[in-house]
């Protein structure tokens, strides 16, 4: 069976499974649609949370970033896992005890303000649409390669599948679909890693193969990788280049952003008891760890295989470069997607791949007739292309395609549902039509989800960076806007509506403005006014991926300052906070 046909079969079966689950678990009430009727077990919720959160950024892009950034890519591992510790300890059980449907509903009631609820909805929509842009890019990448269709067609197919099980099943359907998607994506991620680990080191455990010797060489994988990349002018793989403050800020923004993401938080409203919320977070961290401890090995092995394919002889030797006409099949197929590009600058028919940004190496390379790096490899393809580069069986490659699609669609569905809930429950029912019936609200939620899917597909055509980068921006926005309002709402009774509203707006506007200035439409309109060295112009040396920490600090400072200068919250609100925070009545339904 050909790879394309096998991929169609595997992916088609996975789609049939997801849609079948959605039909089986169709939402009949608003409780089913928003929070799955509060009937999900902690284990199932932990798996669904892991799938909801391990998006295309985790499956497709994170190992690709590690492959090219090396040590610097560890910030994503630390940030995205550490956030669940914060979530389990500081937010999940208290929000479940509060017992409402959405994050804006909590903020609206805690800060006794419709305006606060509307501001929270605005923050949620900014975060969710930024996040979903990355997921739709992931869907487009997978479809464009493995189903050999145009990116536009791939996005439409993905949107159609999400529409079916998100709009039909609501949170109930999404939850059990995500359980299946977790099984698909974790199997699809670990099986190729085991194959390639055996192939390179002889060790079947990727986490151990990461630090093992290359089979028959007596040289460790990381030492060999360091030698290869530095000899081509790239930074040492095991050494960091980011400043300490940027590493700290990116890690902290990702951690706090994880704890503030609305589509993750809402998962803890779906369990029966307060205690189950904390148990769910523990299970989610365990299920996530399986992929995250494998990712460094996948990234390093992908970079090693790529370099060995391109550089087939001694570094610096013209004979040591891949002859373009003899390029392997994986190179040809990924070229068709535009995600691998070759430009023969010196007309010698060979692929020169080196860091032409390194002036010393570039000067040396000119002695061999090289006139600049000729190969561009999109970082987001590394996990998907790795099995093909390694020559693994077609069924493994098809499995990876299904896993990549599962990762992107699972998170996209969760994000689209929180957007839908924000519109139908927080705006329509909570603000404009408080007497709307459950049936009409459910209909409004489904219509809102349909419109959100259309907008998400549009954003997937032109996201402002790689998948993991775009997702990091969403985490920064969550850290700067919703997280402080939620945390202060639980643990600081003195914070009032004026402070919360001012803090959320300042944090959101500052963080979004910074990201927009360095990464967004401003660059398309005006170009980079600072020249090529953007990092010199970052505030305190902090990149857009980490600026959410500064936005968060501004949010805290403004919220507390404004609250202290205005009237204290009503007594009933302070009593409510007391009830939420103190861990009593743990069996409350």
C-alpha cells in the first residue's frame, strides 16, 4: 500500500472515531455543552486535559525548536510543564469549588461587575484566537504534506472535522474525543522515537538514548551533534545563547500562561468534586510528561539525521555536500510543500548548508565557492519529516500524520469551545439577554462556535511565526491579563472591580502592543525600523515570547494600587472569597 493511501486510511479512521464519539456523547443541555455535565472522571479528564493542552506546538513544533535551538529550546519544556504545578496548587480546586461555567463568569461575579466580565471576554478572545492561529497552521502543514493537498484545502478539511464534533458534542463530546486523541498522539509520538533511538544508538528508550553513544562509534549523540553544527558555523547545540533574563522571562511567561489559559482552566469545571480537580491536574502532568521527556531526544535525533543527510562527507569539502539531483525522496516531497527550499546560489548542483550569519565561517566557505546558505528548512516539519529522513516504514509515517492532526485538532476544539462559551454564556446570557432559555443559549453557542471556526481558519493562513512561537505569544497574553485577575480574586479579598479591570486592560494592551510591534502587522506595514539586530531594541533584553511577565507584573501593580485607592469590595464578595479559598467541604458537588 502506498504512503498516501495508507495515510488516508489511518487519518480517515481517526476522523471517523472522533466524529463517532461526538455523536455518541452529543450535548443536550448547556451543562453538557459547556462543562460536560460535571461528570468526567479525574483520569479521563487528565487525558483530555493533556490532549487539550498538548497542541500542535507540543507535537509538531517544540521538538523542531529544540532541534534548531538546542539548549535554548529547553525554556519551552520547563515553562509548559511547570505551569501545571501552579494550576494544581493555586487555581484548579478553587475555581471548581466556585462551580460556574467559564472564567469570565468567575471574574464577573468575583468582581461584581458586568464590565469586568466583558473585559475578561475580550482577554479570552485575544488569547484564544492567537493560540488557535498556531493550531490551524499545524493542521495546514500536516495536510499539505501527508494528504498532498493544498494548504487551503487542508485547512477546510480540518475546520470541517472540528466543526462536526465541537459544535455537535460541545464540551462533553470534545472531552471524550480528546481522550481518544491523546491515545493517538502519544502513540504516534513515541513509536517513531523508539525506532529512531534504536537506529542511532541501539537503545530503545528515547529518554536514555538522548545521552547515549552513537552505535559503534564510542561518541555520544550530543557530542557528535555539537561537532557537526559548530563545524558548519552554527551555535553549539548544548550551549545556550539567550540572556538569563530572557530565559527566565520566557519560562515564567509560559508557566504562568499555562495556569491562565481559559481552555485549560475550564477543564477543571468538568469533574464531579473539588478534590477531583487537583487529582485531574496530577494525571494531566503525568500524561504530558510522557511526551515532554521524549521531546529532547526527538529534537536532537531529528537534527542529527538532517545534518547527516545534507552533509555527507568532511565539513568544508565540496564533495561533502548532497548532490541536489540525488536528493532523497523525503527532500523532494517536502520541497513540494514549500517548507523545504533550495536555491543553488553558485550553480554547482550541490546543497550548501551552513550558518552564513556567522562571518568567520562565511569567509572560510567562500574559499570553496560557497556564496551563502542555500537550504531553508522550516522548523515545524522536523517531527513530521523525521520518520521519512530515518527511512522508517510507511505505517509509522502515516501514524505520525494522524498524531499531528490529533494534536492540532484537540486544542483547536477546546479553544473554539471557550470562545463559543464566552459569546453565548458570558455576553448573550450574562449581559444582553439574561432571560434567554437554555435551548436558545445552546443554539447561540453552536452558532458562535461555527463563526469562531471560520475566523480560526482564516488566521491559520498567515500566523505571525512558527507554531510554538505563536502559542508562546498566547501564553504571554494569558499571563499578563487573566492570571493576575484570577489569582488575586482567590487570595486577595481587598482587590475590587476597578483594580481588576484596570489591571487586565493594562496587562493585555502592553503585552499585545509589544508583540505586535516586534512580530505583527507593524513589520508588514513599516518594515523593521531598527535594522537586523532586533534583540538590541527589546525592553530589558526580553523577547516578545517572554514579555508577558512584565505585563503580568504591571497587571498586579495596577490592580493592587487602584484597589487600594478605591472602595473595598462589598462584604458579601469578601465572604464569597473566604468560602472559595478555605479548603473545607471538599465533597461539595
